[in-house]
């Protein structure tokens, strides 16, 4: 891999740790960083079972590096947007679930990156915004497809038309994050969740990442059939049979309230 020096990639046991490391520019994403995200998710080591994306400094990510769009013409702009689509597609439909550990600004392309992840953990310093509207531009990193799936078209339209900023609590309430934790602890929570996810059967994680979002977009009768196929494939795996047997024999944890 030929990674930008503004991103750190490390494997901590089964967890791939991906840190945006450009705090002086609030982790704004330039072309090299976007391409590095693509490379990392195309080349994850086999040992990795979960990934965590997080940011250095006071903010998760300030979005697109605005210094890069000054000189772009329309075709270059389109291919640039497509490069984000490719990188975030590799993340969303890659081999492992990805958790975004959020703090500070999660804005513009930063929210597009977070919305491609499977789980978002926000700490209380987090705020979400889509300042593209006020900069005279539009989302280009897949935000118009992914963000309405989290919060609905009307809330996204409001964010872009009025510059509305959602603070952490409100963001969790409307669905921008699934978890909210005290300031400074989003990475710890993400690690805790990552360990739980890593203990799932890999085929279940695969079905959740690759089948569930597609089923949600299928017509119901197609969705039911896809679900039946996925259900039978996961059940037939030896690991699933062992896990069910362990429960029936009293060796597996019960669901705790
Ligand atoms: C940047 C960027 C950036 C900071 N591109 N350089 N995103 C935005 O419109 C958000 C723009 N950023 C901000 O509103 C603020 O920087 C923050 C709220 C995120 C953080 O504020 P603060 O006070 O901590 O930092 P700062 O003083 O504003 O910025 C520190 C430096 O980072 C400064 O550079 P310096 O050389 O003067 O030190 C800033 O210029 C630089 N910086 N954000 C470039 N985004 C695929 S399409 C996606 C479309 C978008 O994402 S558009 C939305 C872009």
C-alpha cells in the first residue's frame, strides 16, 4: 500500500485501527487520504475482524479539503466525486464491519465518511453539519444516498438549506449516531463494541453488512426471498450449529436485560 502520511493504520489483535492524522487541518480529506481509505479497505489483513475509524486532535473530520476544489472543472469534479464513492464503497461493502468513533466536528465529507461506517459512536463534544449548502456546493461523497437513510430526506434538506448543526444528543436522537458517550470516550466504546462484533460468527457479520442493506432496498417479495437464502446459508455453517448447540446445552451466555 502507498498510504498518505496523514493516516495511521495499525492492527491491534483482530481490530484494524485507522486514524485520520491531519489535526492541523482538522483531518480534512484530500485526494491522498481518500485514496488511502480505499487502499486500506481493499487490502485489510486476514486477521482483521472489525475496523475502527477515528480522528486525531479535537475533531473527527472537517470534510473535503476545500483547498483542492478551487481549480477543478466539471469533469474533474465528477471524477473526484466518483473517487470518494469508490473509497467509501470499499469501506461499506468491505470484508469487516466498521465503527466510526466520533468527536468534535463531523461535517461535510466527514459526515459522509461516518455515514458509510456501520456503527457510529459519538461523544458529547460531537456536532454534525453539512456546510456544503453555505459553501455553494453539494455533497459528493455519497452523502445524498447514505444520510437520508439515517435521518430522512427532510432533515438532510434542512441541514443543507439552513446550515443547521446537530449537537451530539440531538444527533443520536435523530439517528446520526447509534451511541452517545461522555466526551473523550468514543474510542473506548468503539473498542468495546468492536470486541463484541469480532466474537460473532464471521458469516453473520457478512450477512449484516452485505445482505441487510440490500434487502432493505429490495421490493418486499424479493427481500423475503433474499432473507430466506441468507438465513439458510448462515444456519448451515458449522459454526452456527455449534453456537446453537452450546446454548441448548447451557454453555452459552443468555440474553441479559
Ligand atoms: C480546512 C478545512 C477544510 C479546516 N478544508 N482546510 N467542510 C467545511 O466547510 C468545514 C470547514 N471547517 C470548519 O468549519 C472548521 O475548521 C471546524 C469547525 C471543522 C474546526 O474549527 P477550528 O476553529 O478548530 O479550526 P480552524 O481554525 O477553522 O481550522 C484550522 C485549520 O484547518 C485552518 O488552516 P490554517 O492553515 O489557517 O491553520 C483551516 O483553513 C483548516 N481547515 N477545515 C481545508 N474542510 C466529497 S464532497 C464533500 C464536500 C464537503 O465536505 S464541503 C464541507 C467542507
